[in-house]
């Protein structure tokens, strides 16, 4: 069971349709926390100034709207297990031995995570609303993060739910809409939006926390103060040793004092060093849409894009084994595997002995996340009314709709449109779809 109870109130004030103020307060209670820490208090304040209404801008006919706004407030997050504060037992059944084992530690002091949001924005419209733009700059700081705090294996527990650390997200979002052509028969409008943000860990309860565990690969990320929760922390692929065909990785060379003096390669995966290898966050993301209309014919399409960032492909390794996985499909790259006659390759030799080279999180399967995609397209034709009225109809429209028709991406077999975590593992790709639609109004 899960229950949420809230008391909330809001006050808005407007003066001369020029100055706007608002404030809100809410008190939320969640059944996911114990009675002693169940309630959280959250609030917001905001203001807006309609500059266009001021006398010094009334003479500027090219400016149709100019509005400045700002807000600051706190929001709560209770995204943990439904009974996160309680201790749990799990049923143990092995070889006819039945019993209960403690599986989760109680956390009676667990409380709401708080997100403090500062937003400053502007809205502007020019040239008889033929050019409209919005821009928002934000700074979001989160404290008392709800997270699984790792525990020493000797405790018998992997971790415990806790309020640990803090982080910040700073970024900018913008959108601009233009109408280059607008007359009796033809209209063309275009909209482009762009976003960018950075994530930074500002406080942790310990020096580092390994995260991003997926399937058979283990952890793919490490959190440290000053870093990001989206930073990949994996081993660096060094290719195939041409002498013996074994997979190799880089490892640090250290002096007697433990200082790193250089790097070398190793075919022993346990000796390989871990490195920060970029972020799953894109540098820029957004979309560009166009809409055309001409005498009953309408065409619109949206191109989405993302520039920068990386993806860890957790699917391809499943078909990149070295022959010790009977019955499993193989990538065609295995045709170019290492042999004594083919030593210049990036695919290790085959072996009857299990070799987990392809299940180790390494840059071997780290890909670029930059892509462009024709997200949707719609083409329609509306039959003139004077024709359809003869059949006692008011409107007849034929429309073709397509989704995910084209993808511009450099890595075969991988869907670049992933979650912000940048890891794919048994995830279905976006499907292409087509539809022919007939709309008839009587």
C-alpha cells in the first residue's frame, strides 16, 4: 500500500496586468516514511513583469510581447520503496530448510528528499507574432538525496536506504518559433528548441560510491564529490594482443610510493585499471519541427537530435562471446576473429575456456550518443468543401503518419535514443510505424 496526503494553498496577485506575484505552500505526508518523519514542508514564490505594458514600450509596434519572470521554491521526493522505513525479512528455502532471513535494515529516520529550484526566464514576441522566443535558465539543488548507501559485506547487507549527499543541476532551455511565410494560400512555420545542463555532486557521506550496476557487467559509474552521477567509470580497452589473441586493457604503472608514473597493457582483467571515460549527458539536445500548409495540403515533421555524451552498449556483448556460450548467436565480427594468420583484429581468439572479456565494463562497448532522428512526419490532404458537400459531408481528410522513419547514427544495431543514464541492456529499440488515416465528418 502507498498513501500520500497533502495540504496545500496558493495566493496570486496581479497589479495593472503588469506585475504578477504568486506564492504557494504545501505540507505532504507519505506512508513511505515512519510516523516521526512522515511530513515535509514545501513552498514557492514567483514574480513576473509584463514589460510590454509599460508606457516606454507602447510605441514599439514591432514588439508584441516581452515578459520577464522568476521563481524559487522547494519540491519533495519520496521515491523509495513503499515500506522503506521498516525492516524486512525474506523467505529462505533450500534443501527443505525453510526459514526467515533479515533482508533490509529499518530506517525510521528516513525523510523527504528536497529539491530547491531557481528559474529565471523571458518570453518575447516580435513582428506581429511572427517570431516568438522563450528562454529559461535554472539552478536545481537537491539535498537529503534518497539513495542506497553501500554497507560493508561483513554486515550481511549490500546497502541501506538513507538521505545522503547533495547535488546540483544547472542548465538552460530555449525555444524559438518563426513564421517565414504567411499569406492567403501558403504558410510555413518552424520551431527549434535546445537544452543543455550540467550535473555536479556537491556532497557525499563517503569518499566514493560505485553505481550503475547492470546485468552481468557490474558497476559502470562512480560518484565522487565534484563529479557527476552520469560519469562512466570503467576499464579502458586496449585491443587484442597480436601475439596470443587475448583481450587486453590498460593499467596504471605505479612507483614504490603508489604514484602513477605511466600506463601499460595487460591481458589479466583483474589487473586492469578503472578510468573516468566521459559522461552519458549530452552537450546539447532538442528538436526542429517544420509545418507547411498550402490549399488543403498540410505537411509537418519533427527532427529530434542529441549532440555529445556516451552510451554503454550492454546488448552487443551478448553476441560477442568467444565460443564458450553454446547455442547463442554470434556477431558477424567473429568472422574476423584472431587467428595465427589474422593477428590484426579487434576480436579475440575463440576458446573452449570461459573468458569474460566481453562482460567487463570497458570502453570496448562505449559508443557516441550523438544522433538525429526523423521522429514523426504527417502529410494530409483536405478535399475542398464544395466537393464533399455534394455527398452531405462537411469534411474529408486523408492523412499519412509515420514515426521514427529515419535515424542518423554511426553505430549499427544500437538505438541511440536512450535514458539519461546512458546504458542499454535488453531494451527494445524505437519501432518504425506507418499509418494511413481517413477522417470523415458528416
